[in-house]
């Protein structure tokens, strides 16, 4: 999260082009999508802890390279710095293609099945706390100490995460129930998702909501040109959705949203879209923070419901592949959504493009509610 704020502000500072922010998302999404199915297969037949550690080590290397490139150590970087940044983000996308399916599957081995819902909620809460502290910290460090110290902070934090991961116990590799060819095993995860109407409808809803409704990639433009808050304000804007998500996730640990899961999911995605529209037209910094916090609260509910559905309805020996398909739908939609936001901003202008995204999110909710009646009636 510190790195996301730093990269976004640095690239916009160098280019002053919102489309360049969209390209950051595309640079990360392409390798993540290309590796997703293969990574899911590897996760299902390998030591998941080892895959996670290897992925974190690659992310550590990428963060170190960003730090090195920010130090003006090479004269060539003065003219081609953005190209180097995109290259490193592309490499980090490969690592992220392995992180999501391996962490999702590994969690299922660490937590008893009857505690999945609460474990997922606490997991989201802790992650969102990092998502609150990360952008705020990144913005403050960038604003007061500069880009190099901001990247150095990322290197230290990821190094700490790797050290902590060493103390997590290994778990056995799940037994294979299939002895087909590699292509059959890769296709099995895709077929499972598309045959399961509940999983397909749920992740489709999140896919298009994130694709059209994401505003995070454009926040440097709002912070710089519309709200005039600088990198410190950008950090607060980036942290606002996660602040809302933390409060909601803490509430959900006491009252999980599973009794009328489908109805709650549809209402919250609609609320997310409305929040994005209000944010787009806001010219008050505090109102913008509030609407982003509300978007995080609505999003937190949908994440808990979606992850609980996938954990409960996926066989143990397919969790890696199904999570990989989910990462194509959801994980990469964040980055592709960033590219869509950058392209729309270039074609329509920054404010109309964000309003368009919020309206499209509401339209997606209506389409899914009509096309997947099983979602409307879903209870867990």
C-alpha cells in the first residue's frame, strides 16, 4: 500500500497524464492474468508456504529495484524512469499471480472449516488496517522525506513480512483426486466456476463493480488537480476506503452478513456505486474522504460474502485453481479497472469518467439481480 501511493504519485508527477496511471494497472494485470491458471495448478500440487515465500521474495526484489531507480544512481533513469517503473510493476504482477491463490488455499489449511466466515472477516480486518496505515504512511513519507525513503520503507516492511512468514508451520500438500493431463487440470478450475451459478454470479458482480467503479488509480489526479491536497492528502484519500472497511469488518465479526447474503451483496454493491458518484462530484476534501470511507464499508461486506462462498463451496484439492480463476475475475479487475479509469479519464475527462463508472456499477447490479435469481435468494 505504501508502494502503491508512491508509484502513483511519482508517475503522475513525472507525466501529468491520468492515462499513465491506468498503464500502471495494466502493467500489473497482464502478467497476473497470464500466470493465474498455471499458478493455481501449482498451488494445488505443491507446498503452499514455499510458494508464498518465493512470491514475497520476488516482491521484495521489485521494491528494492524501485528504491534503486529512485536514487538517481544511473543517469539514464532521468529520461526513462517511467519505463523502468512499468517494467518492475510488470515483474511484481507475476509474483501477485501466485500470491492470491496460494494465500487463499493456505488459509484453508490453517483454519477449521466451521470458523471460515469469522476467519475471513478477521483476515480482511487486519489487511484493511494495513491498507489504512499504508497509504497514509506512504503519503506522509513521500511528502516530508521524498520518494527514495518511501521506497526504502517498503523494502523494510516486505523484509519483515518474509521474516514473519518463516515462523508459520508447513502443511501437507492435499491429495489429488484427479490424475488427468495438465491441460485437463487447468480447465477443471474454470469449468467448476462456470458450472456453479452462485460462485459465477458472485464473482461476476464483483468483477464489473471493481472494473467500472474503481477510483483508486485516479486519486493522484483528484489530490493534485481537484482537491489540491498534495501527497499527504493522497495518502489520506487512499486510506479512507480501508478505514471504512475496518469499521465494517469489525462489525461483521459480531454480525456476519450471511443470513441474507445475496440480498446484502446486491445492496452493498449498489451502495458502492452511489458512493463513487458522490465522490466524483465532491469538491470538499472531507466529503470526499467520507464517500470513499462509505465505499470501503460497502466493499467489505461483498468481500466477506464472496470469500466465504468460495471457501465453503470449493473442494480442498481445487482451491488453488478456483482461487486463480477468482483472481482473474477480481484481483486483476483492480488493475484492469485502473487502466479503464485512465482511458476513460483521457477520453471523457476525470470527473465524467468516474461518474460513468459509478452509473455502470448500478447497471451491473440490476443485470446480475435479473440474470442470477439464485443470488437474490442466497443464504449461507
